[in-house]
């Protein structure tokens, strides 16, 4: 674990100087007397306020290898403290007013249009519309040609304007909030928008920060300020920020304060800040722990004063408020291939028209002058020149362009807009789905990327993080090994009120918020035999747990006035668990300030000084505190990962204990517990002083402070005596084993990528049923490239051996073929030698023939590397799911990235395409919504291709009877309205609402998910069939009226109206035939569209200025019209209906059978093969518990 | 649409901290059958019964309709006489265009038609043009409907090229190629016994056109005055709404072979009656090889003589009967239980081993 996330991640803690420990320390009694409020506790800190030295920061340790370099002036921003005029004199720093709104009234039109035309679809519309404006090419009237584009632009513009209006309003509210700003020697309220960089700002408790400020001083004498960053990264725990000691005791309103802050230019890294401050001729370096960002809230600190360094749009929160990631769905990529085919078809049709035109003109060349319908020459001006005729070559060219305009609809441009609407609708239903709502975190499903909904239906690989994703990341202390004795019977005791340890404060009970089960034996030991050797080490152990951390206790009121809860706040859930555990055993951490802690040790409240703190870093993998005890002894307590701790233990002294602890650790991690080892050492005076001077030297060093501090820590953390080890359980999330089983049944390969130890990973693998006892495990655990290669070759041999066996094992959907399934377990070190080398191919072969792949101890980038391995070598869709910052690279790499909005902040969510609360939601998300979305979108794309091409074909057949002159019998208005009104709504409604199968069925038969993986709903074959169908239907639509009205008096408008209605009714009935579920919305949209078409056609025909005046009434009054309409619909639908009926009955797809099952009940229910649950894994899980 | 805007309103702020529980609870999606996609719905499934009955039903409906339509079409008596070649004097057959363009040659021509069957009144007289592209894009656009309706819009000649104005710039009413090319052959009929049959040319156009499309105060102006005469002339004293030949002509035909109503004869004709037609062969179709035919036809409820619809209905009906039988047979040969889970692919495969 330690490799991947900062388990013991600490912010620096100020040690009191050595002198303090020699001073009298107030007795615990005196501190008890004054307990009651936080303020009073502060007051009892002894006389002269300690000179606090603040050392190091996370950023510094991250930069440990690079020596601390100066920021070059050209890259720096210079902020003069309390001198905004001077600060802004030479530089145009942005003011603090923010503008999330994109447009102003003046810029709205041009900017909005500019943005809208970024879409290819609109450019296509525009080019066609412009072409149509050339007089020679004017196919449609001006209005008709611009209308569709104008309509879409208008609607989008209205939407954008409304959204922008809302942004304007919220900007206004935000900008008009006030903050206390130092003006003329006093803090006075000032609007947020007027705050300038360099000004000094005072923030009260629970106020929101107006801009990014560098802390100068706070109400806390040690300069601590607690902030909640929920608006920034969603983390609800309190974070600590510090003021520098150099500024801590200045009161700017009285003494004034001048100085120069040199900081990096604005950037979006909310976890990094790099600056230094020149004050009183001294140069002080500043890090991320010295800055509070806009949007944070000040908590538990009555006030804080700081200087504004970044304001307005340059604040980190504003720089981070960018859009969601944009990916393109698989279906859309495929769709582009078919769009390309359609463009080719369009060009073929246009070329045909052009060629025929050429031939016709050549044949009839001599007749053109006198033929009444052509009239080549213009006689009205005596010159007798050609009228609108430019010779055959030019005519052919013009005709080609005109054909492009007439047949433009062949490219289903409106499809792109419909798809966006459909995805919006689908996203709405995913967000509204109460099955994806997480009760515990009160979080809904989130759709952050709106263009890959349908990808959820085609996933083949799921890459999952472990901690926080499969598990809850709610750590629970389970067992401890203390001086070689294992206490792991905590489970046995049922916690009741008696078992809960509480502290009596005055007439109040203070009780830890979380109840931890305790081991009765250990409790007895602590209570009754404290003076034995065992008892001493046990109490040292628990003291270490409550002291060696960065947890801040908060006292929370309960409805019962006599009772208060202690809520331990901290950044590491492991530490929280340990502190709660210590509290349960009687070591209640009650107060932590930067200089001391107060611990209620079994009813005796004591105060301890924190003299030094070595923060956690990923190299040492441990942290330590140096504690000054009331009896003036000094002890160092260290806790860390076992691998790093055993190296610094005094081996000779307690070899037996170490050995016993090691074996306990192995047991713990084999049942999936996270382990930490705790050690301590008493420091003598000389040692302490030596440490102190080097510590001070290191922490005041200007260069390489981080590495110096690390060296100091490494020096002192040695020769420890072992206290024991703790086992923390990271509980599996609800429903994880079932979810994984379902995913596997659906043919999805689940790979777990974790930073945990191999043993932990395997045991979690068992408990979540990823691994079963029947599986053959291939473990690759190598230290060199050669051994990697060898183990890969062996693994490959195993897989080929298995593959040569009867294929039964490979194909059974349950994947539980006895003993023939493989599990690959590989660690990060081996991956180091494999990824991005020639061994990758071998790994891919091995991994893909295994049913389960478990990668442990992998670094974040390796996670992305594994995803990339699959993406590179297959066409299969990948999904990555994770919750932490370490999963971000993987989430971004995968085709679909899912963030779990859990305990570890929002970074994964920010990077994800979808975010949800629990791992198990993956099942309804993929099987239900993914399946639906894919099915709907696939059908919708095919249908839109069909719908547009059928119309083009009808137009095309008519062109053959107009001397190829591209006349359309269908009025231009109907042509324009066809895809906007006549047929648009039903396909969108179906795309949002239609469901081939119910949620219940889809969840019951996970195998149904395979239809998306196999691309059954959208492929080239279906596309070709659809196109053939559309050609047949267009033939029926065109030729039935043609033959029926041949040699009759029918006029163009009447037969055009018949064609219009026939096409619209045909495509709507076609859609209706494919609808799976007719609910009222479907009925309204389909029948409504047909009615709307009738109304539109009638409206067009009652306008006397159009040539088709009254045609529809004349034609509808004849029997031939109705006979034609019915014959068209029946003849057009027969092939499709027959195909559908025959294939559904004689070659039913799984989905078809499932639909029948759904409708006609489960006659043969007992024949459904139920998934055999592995008994082995159940046993395994019991042994954990 | 931009990804970040569309859904932002609905986006919940997940992971929110303590406090403000009311807001967090409001986060829960409200339950409704609509939002949970559980609207009551009908789920049609094509069971064999359905398929067979649909096919049979279509067959049962279509075949009688086909029979009725065919009978109706056969009831129609139609006399078609192509005359544009026969009416050219024998000495002019080599130069038909010269013949038709020479105004000094008489265009009168006599045709004798024999009635094949009894014809009940009214008998409709049509002229039929073949190969005349009244739907040519140049042609159909060349009109101005505003000018036709409204006397004050006489100058409104946009779109009428190249028959917009006279050589000296006066607007032509009615302008445009369509009006310019007005058909101007005339027919008069005599029974074998010499009795003249009156051709009723009233109400041959659509009433809607007469009332709303062609103005009653609009009179032809400057019409057919150009260098090239396209067809018939109009009496400038008769208002457009009464120029029914023009109104009929201006309802442009959909297809290159079309008929237009010339008039009605309200006389019953007996089988083997001989009708003498005296026609004026004025209209030039020789320049592009178009045919002209005179058609006398009765009509039924289904219109003129056209057996296509009857045949189409019979064949579709027959096909449906065939498909229904085929489906029945195949489903008997290869039956399948509807909704049998053993047909699911994952239940099928293990069984095959």
C-alpha cells in the first residue's frame, strides 16, 4: 500500500524547541481543570509563546532530490505585502472579480456563432447553404435553404444564452460578497471583486476564502489554521495550514507589515505551491501548507490573516474549473466509417445525375432551343443569347453541385445533433436512477462525459483499483501483535455500551465517534497488569498509536447534552482507525496542538510535548514523533510499513519478538489486513541534543531542506525496539463479490490493479471471489529481466497446455470449469521489466488467456501501462474504475473511466467520465444502462442512416423522370422539414426511452451483455441490410404511385404530397415495428409525428402563393391516393417484416429469447443454469473473519 | 453541446461534507415511474400466431380490393388517338418544324374514331403529351404565382425568366415559360350522323385554383408578343380566373407523359359509333419529338383506366398468403417453444458437448 498512497501522509508538525522540555510542564490536573473549551486550552500553554519553527512540507519532500532553487524573476510573480498599488504597478495581475460567463451582450452573437461553427456538421450545413445561394445552383429558395441551419443555431444559441445568464447571475453574487481587507490601518469590509493582489485579508471562522492567500497569522498561537477544501477537491476532512513564524506575531493593522513574496506564476496544481517570502531581510520559503485557496472554508480557527497572491481567474480553483474530458465513443468511430460510405454513395448518385445530364443534353442538343420546356435562348432582349445555359460541360458540373445540394440529406448531419440530445436524455436517466444512488455518501451517479454513454454497453475489460473501490477504505482496527503475542479476538466480543471507553470531562461524557471491537484479554492486560513487562509494552503500543499520527480530535455535540463525541479528523484513514483503536483501549487522544498532545491514559489525563516530527515519505515508508514525557524522558515512536521497519529494529535485543511479529504479520496480510509495525526507543539527553541541533540545522537550511530532514530522520529512526504490529481491515464494499461474479458471467475480464502487497492482494482476491480454489495461479514475481522472461515463457507453456485441452474450460460462461481456469498474479517489479519492452507481447498472451489477472504493488503509471497494453493490442473496450489520485492515469487511459466518489478525494472523479458511489453499481451501470444505451444508440444510428437515405432515393428516382434536371415533386419546405419535424422526434424519444429488455432480466442474465461486446446491434452487415431495405422501400414508395398515376392528369404537387406522406409514414412505421416497448411517450411521438406531417403538408398546401395550392385536398379525395398509400406501406414493409419474423422465430438471438421469457413467464425456469458459488471462497472468507 | 454545461444543473456535489443534511437528502433522485424508466408499456413480440394472422389478414384484405380495383379499371372505356404525325400533310413530313411554324399552312385535320364499347356520359376529353417535361427544373420554376392572383402585382415577374418582359421592358401577364407554352390544339366532335357534340369546357380546372390562385381582376397583358411564340394566345378581355385552359395547363404535370383535361361531352356513346374529330394541330411538339394524343375516356370511382393497382393488390395479397403458408409450414417442421431459456446461447453450448 505504501508505494501507492501516502499511508501516513503528514503535514509537518512544529516541534517545540528543546528548551521547553526542561521547563516545568503543567500537570495533567491543571489542564483538566481548565478543560472545557478550546480557547481555554490554548490559554494554558506556558508563558512565553514558543518560537515555532516550521519545517518542510509535502511539496518540499516531493522535490527532495532537486535542491531548492530560486524562482527566476521572469517566471515569478512578485507580491508586495500590504502594498497592492506597488504590487500591481508593473504587472497586470488580474483583479478578484471572476467571470465564468462566456459572453457579454455585445460579444454574444459573434462568439457564440464562432463556437457553434466549430462543429463539422454546421460547417457542412453552411457550405451547402452557401452553395445554394449561387443563382445557378439555387435549388431551394433562400429561406428554405437556411432554415435548418438557422433553426439549430438559434436553439443552441438560446440554450447557451440561458446558461450564460445563469453564470452571469452567480458571478454577480460571488463578486459582491464581502471580505475584511486591511485598508488604512484597519480591516474593513470590501467587495470580493475589488480585492487586489498584495492586500491583506482577514477571514473569520466558517468564512469562505475570496482568493488564494498566503497565511501570515492565525488565531492559534502556533499559526495553525484548519480549512475544509470541500469546494475545491471534495474532501470533507480538515486540513491544516500554517503561518510562518516570521509573520506570526505581527499585527499588520498596528505595526504594518512589508515584505516581498516571490511565487510561481498561476498554475492549476492545487496541491503545489512554491514561493519564498522576504521579510525583515530574511528569506523564508513557502510551500503548499502555507497557502489557503479560494473556495476553502476556514474551520475551527477563529480568524486567519493572509496576503492575497492569486486573485480572480488566476486562483487555482478557477484555473481548475475546466470542462470534462472528451472522448469519442466506439460506436461513433464506427459510424464515421459508414458516414464515409454514405458520402461515397452520395457522390455516386450525384455523378450519375451529372453523367445522365450530359448524355441527355448531348442527345437532345438540337432540340433544346425550341422545346417549350427548355427554351435555351432568351429572346426578350433581341440578342438571342443563351438563357441560363452554359454548354454541356458546365451544365454537367452545375448539375453535379445541384445534386449535392438536393441529396445533401444523405449525410445524416442531424444525426449528430440528435445523438447529443439522446445522450443528454440517457444521462438524465442514469443520474435519476435510484439504483445508482449511494445511500452512505448521498451521492448520485454523475455523467461527466456526455459522449460515450453507449461505450458502457461494450466493455470487455474492467481494470479495478482495490482500496476504496473494491473495499470501502473505511479502515477498522482488527488485531494487534504486541511483543510477539497475537491479540486477534476482537471479533468475539460484542460491543455494547459498557465496552465503549469514554472520558469524563466535568459532568460530560466524551466518547469516540466510532466504536471499535476490543479484545477482552488485551483490555484485561491493560487494566490490571500494567506494570508487568507485557502490560508496559501494550500501553506503549497504544500510546504510540494515539501519539504517532497527525489526527486532530474534534468534539462534536450530541442531542444528549451530557454526551459529546470525539471525531478524529485526519487525512489518512489508517491513522484514524489506529487512533480510534487506541481510544477503545483507553488511550483517548483528546487534544492536539502543534506543540503538545493531551491523552487520557486510562482515565488519567496527561499532557505530552511533541518535540519533533518526521513526516512520512515514500522512501522511508515510515513516520516518527519525538515525545517529551511529563517525567522529562524523551522517546521516539516510529510506525511504518513492515518492509521498512524491520530494517531499523534492534535485532539482537528482541529477535524472538521480531520473529513472532513477522509470522503474525504474514497471517494478518494473508487474511487481507493492512499491517503497520510500531517501534520505539528512549532517547538520552545527549542523543536528543545532537538530534535537535541537526534537526534545527536541517530545517533552517535554504537548500535541500527536504533531503536533509530525511537524513536526520533516517539517522534517528534506528535501533528501535519493537512494540508490535497492527492489523487494519479494509472492509469489502457491499456486493462486491456478487458484482465481480456477474461481470465475469457477462464475459467481462476483471483485472485488479493494486498497490498492496501480494498476500493482501491475493486474499482480497479470494474474498471478493475473483480468485477461486479451482484456479491455477501463475505467479510472476521476478527481480530481473531474465527471470521475468523465463517465468513468462513458463506461463505461456502452461496456458498453451491448457488451451490444447478440450475447449470446454474456455467457453463456459461461468469460468468455473474445474481446475482449468488460470489466474495470473504479477507484481509491479516484474512489470517494470515487462512493460514497454519486447516482453509486453508475451505478457499480453499470457494475461489474455488467463481468466483473472491480479497486479500487485503497481505504481500509478504502471496501471495506465497495463490498460495501454490491452488497448494497443486488441479492439476490446476497456473500463477503469478507481477512487484515488493514483488511479487517475489509468482512468484517463481507459476507454471508459469511472471514478468512485469515496473517501480519497475527488481527483479520480475529476478525471473520470462517470462517477458513482459504489463498485457494485458497475453491474446495473453496464448491464442495464450500458446495454440500453448501446442498443438504443446503435439502432438510432442505423435508423437515421435509413431514414435519410430512403428520402434521398425517393428524390433520386424522380430525378430520372425529369430529364435529370433535379426537380423535386416533394416541396422544398417538406424537404427541409423532413428531418427537423416529420421524423426527428420519434427517433430521439426511442433513443432515450426504448428498452429491449427490462432491468430485471438484464441483471438476471448477465450473459445478455455479450450482445454489445460482439457488436451485434451495429455492424457493417446490418448497415448494408438497412441500406438495401431503404432502397427497396424507396422503390415501393416511388414506383407504386408512379405506375398508378402513369398517363393520368396528376400534377406534380399532388403526387409529391403522396410521396411525402408515404415516406414519413413509412419511416415512422418502420421505427414503430422495431420499438420494443410502446409506452405513452412512444405512442405520442410516433403518431404525433405522422399527424404533424399531415398538418404541415396541409399548411404548405393552403398557401396560395405556392404552386401546390390545395393539391393535398384534391388528391386525398381520390381512392387511388389511399390505395397507393396502403399498398406502399404494406409492400414496403413486407421484406423487413418477413425477415424479422423468420429470424426471430427460427434463429432467435439471446435477447429475443429473453424478451419472450419476460413476456410469457418462465415456463422452464428450472432449466436455467444457476451459477455455482465456489464453496472454497466462502470458506476462505470465513477464515478471515 | 458542450459537455460541461449540459448536465451541470443536475450534477450532484458528491462527497459533500458534514452539515447541511437537508441538501444532501434532496440529492436522492425522486422516484417516479418515468425517471426510473418503468412506464407501463406494451411489449409486442412476433409470435407465430401473430405473424401468420398478420400475413393472412393482409391477404384477406388485399385480394378483394385487387379484384374490385381491376374490375373498376376494366369498366373504363378509353379511346386514344395519336395524331401529331398523321396530321402533317404528306408533303411536309420531311420538315415538320417548318410545317408547324408556317402560319400560312392550315393546321386543320380530321380524325375518325370508333367507339369500342358503350360509353356513358360524362365522357372526358383529354389531350396527352408524351416526352414533354413539364417537370423540368427550368420550366416548373418559371412562373410567378403572385402576379397571377393580384392585379396590383403585375410587375412582379421574378422567377419568370426568360419570359419576363417584352422586348421593350413591359411585364408579361401571365409571365413565365409555363404560361408561354400554353397548349393550343383544339378539338370539335361530330357523331357519325353529323350531329355536333358539344364539348363542355366549364369546370375543367380546380375550383380552388379559379377562386384563389388566378385573380378575377387579372387580365392577360403583353402575352405571347415575343419573337418566339410558345403556344396558345389568351384573350386579353377574359380574366385569368376564367381562362380555364391556362389554369389546367399551369398545374404542371408530375411526369413527362401526362394528360390534361380538355373538356367533357355529356352524351352517351354506343358501341361502334364513329366520331369525327376536327382538330387544329397548332402545338409544336415536333421540335423535340413529342407525341400528341387525343383521349376520350369514361371514369369510375377509381379514376381512369389503369389496371396496375388491381394487379399490385392481387400480387401483394397473394404474396402474403404464400408467406403465411410458408411460415406455418416451416414452424411446423422446425417448431420452437416461445420463451424457452434453453435457447439462450449459454444454455445451448454446454449441451452440445
